[in-house]
C-alpha cells in the first residue's frame, strides 16, 4: 500500500494546521474557505499525493461526486464538442463524469438504471429525438429519487431546467443573410426531423423565406453525405435556386462538393450557409458562412445549474425551473458573398460577425 493510500484527512489536517472539516471543504471545493487556508491545505494534499475515495464519500453521504451524462449523436460535432465541454466543466467543479451513450431510445432505461446504481449526484440529459412515454418515465424516476436533472439542447414534457440554443432565430439569421445578398429562391437541407433542433431550423426557414414551397425542402441526417445527396436532389428539382441553407456545417460540406460537381460556382451563382461554426468551417473552399452557437457557454451554464441543484438537493425535493436560451451569431465568410446587398437599413438589422480573409 502506498503512502497516498494510507494517509487520512485527519493527518492532512494536522500537517496543514486546520480542522478535518476544513480539509473536507477544500477537497469538495466549497467556497467557504479562505484563499490562504485553501492553498495551505492543497499544498499538503499535493505533497502527500492524497486522493479522496469518491465512492466511499458517496456511500456515506448518499451520493457520489459523480455526474451522469446521457447523450446521443456523439459522432456529430455538436454532441462530441458538448461532451468535451462537460468534462472540462466537471473537472473545474470537482466532479467526475459517468457517460452513457444512447444509440436508440430503447437504450435509455438501462442507462438510467446504471446511473442510479452508481449513486450519481445529478444527471445532464442531452438526448435528441422524440420524447416518448418511456423517456418521460425514466426522467420521472430520476427526479422522484431526488436526483436533479438538467436538460442540454433538448426538451422533455416534465418542467426541468434546460439550456438551449435558439435554433429558430439562428435559422432566420441564415435566411435573412441570404436574402440580403440578393437570393430569392432559397432551398434548405434539414437535419434529422425527429429532433427538435432540426424542426426549429426548418421552421425558421419556412417563416423567413419568400417562397416556402415544400419543393425547396430536402431532408438530411446531419451528415456530409446527406448534404451531398440533398444538394444533388435540390438542383435536379429546382435548378434555378440561388441560395442554400444547410442545417449544419457538415451537411454544408457535402453541399459544396455537389455544387462543384454539378457546375455551380459558390458563391458567384449559388450562396451557401451552414449552422454550428465548426472549427473546420473557416478552412472549407470557399470558407463557409454559418451560424455560430456557443457550445462552450451552454455546457458551462448547464453544469453550473446542475451543480447548484446538487448542493441544494439535501434539503430540497424540487428545484427552481429555468430555461436558459443562448442566441446564436451570424458568421459571414466567402460562401455567401454574392455582393447583391440590400439597403443599409436592412443590413444593419442583421446581427453578424464579419470575418475577413487572412
């Protein structure tokens, strides 16, 4: 057995000249510790290599310092970036993550049972798709066992704190920008239509475009391949389209490739815009105009909200419900610069970020 395994909180307290309660507060990153005291205790912890037994702590308190994450769609940019952000925020707050990947709705009950068996302190729920009765029951089972749940980029029937991006407004920004560049026949390639984000982005297009004909709508599945096929389908049905809103940047990549193969020059005779602002978007050829959603901020706010509920859960059976909505931003690059701008007054009404070529 190593020294780190043998050392106790009592011994750390003696070496640091503080009480065991103070050591416990430092370990659990409680705010009610003076900064110099915290540094002194942390120095002893670092010197001894002490590592707290989180499971034992959880059994004593009835909960571990582990947050369960139930998430779907990991191969896509949004969910994968979200998971990385949650891990970073959890570390900063002194939590571990127990991650469960959902591939189908039928996976959810076993995922919830596993997290309950691990005595998780709370759950971050980021599963896109329809909220069936089975899903509602699983969420209810967590809440009825005093396990706080925060929704991230999704929704449920039960009123719960949630952090969402305003996909509807983001879609309107995209279409309004294409219109400001002179586009009049704007097609859209949707995401997976079982998901709320895809539905809201399509709704934004429908209520903003001057010609919301269903013939201008092609269903995709968020992948570049579906963007490629969708673009070919759009041009076959509507060869005169002059603008395309791809509901995410990965599909926009497929759109650009299909347009090039079919002899359409972007942006000279076809403007293209995506959604997300993935890191690669600036390096597409041409660079991709898009709608940026701040996934880093959404993960920070979701983890902060859940942490607050966890710290209050010992004395509460319900928690205040809030919906935190983040507004996306327009990022204009080469793929949509047709140069047929609308009058200045209209252009100024569009919230945008201009990125110059470097």
